[in-house]
C-alpha cells in the first residue's frame, strides 16, 4: 500500500496533480483546497489512499494525515465512495468538515456535489461519535466561523503516535492554540496520562 508520496509537482489539472518521484510520475486526486495550495515545481508530501477497483486504481492525496483519516471514515459510510468523500472534503478545510460532522450539520455536508440529504444524514449518524468533539482546537463553536489552520501539525503528530482522530481532537481540546507545536503535543499527552 502506498502511504505517502514525496516529490515535485510536475503537472496540475482538474483537481489532480502528477507528482514526480525520481522520474516516476504518480497521478494523485486532491480536494479542491489542497489542489489550490500546491504550486508547480514545489516539493510536496501528500498522504495517500490507494483505491483499487476491478477496472482501475486511483490515488487520492491529502496534505495532512487528519485529512486522510477523515476521508477513510467518510468512505466507510454506506453510499459514500471516494469521489463523494473528496467532494465533502472540498467544501472547507479538514477541521471544518470534521467539526460539521461532530455538530451534526447535515446541511453543510449535503452541499457537496453528488451528496444528497439522506447520504449526508447517514454520514452524521455513522461518524458523529468517531470524529471527536465539536471544537476548533479547544474552542467550542456555535455559529462562528473558525480560524483554525488548514493543517494542524499537532493533530497530525498525535495521530502518528497512535491516537485516532477523535482521541487526538479531544486531547487538544483545552490546549492553547498559540503554543508551539511541540508544547501543544506535550500538553495533549499530559491530558491523556
């Protein structure tokens, strides 16, 4: 299984890129947000999901491990395939999508291309308990627009240490977002101990 790819963005076209890794080009489908953030000739690392079907194989890429984990949760829902999951993740940064699921906001999820009201409600029912608390890094949300970064290195690091998405989010709940990444990780680990 291909877990991640690190290389140079050689080409960009319609929400996918070709990443050149030592002369071999990998075509990777991206969310529209990740696609917009990548620039030609930049060196990048994307976490990948290798989707294998009878007639084809596809790579889906994410600039953060949290994005990949949310994608994997989404495709575990009956009726949500990789394309629908990518459409959902293209609505907003990963943390906003996670928070919408945690807040049971099926209206937000149903805005994704190809995702109807019933599918959005199924996403909420199946994943609400799996994505963690409805927070933005320690702040409860009501209707305020979040200011969280697209990628949270502390969240990714906790997941790399074996936390699932819900556990990592809960561990970071009370941690000050103005601390350095290392300090946030230490504080989150102390809450778990």
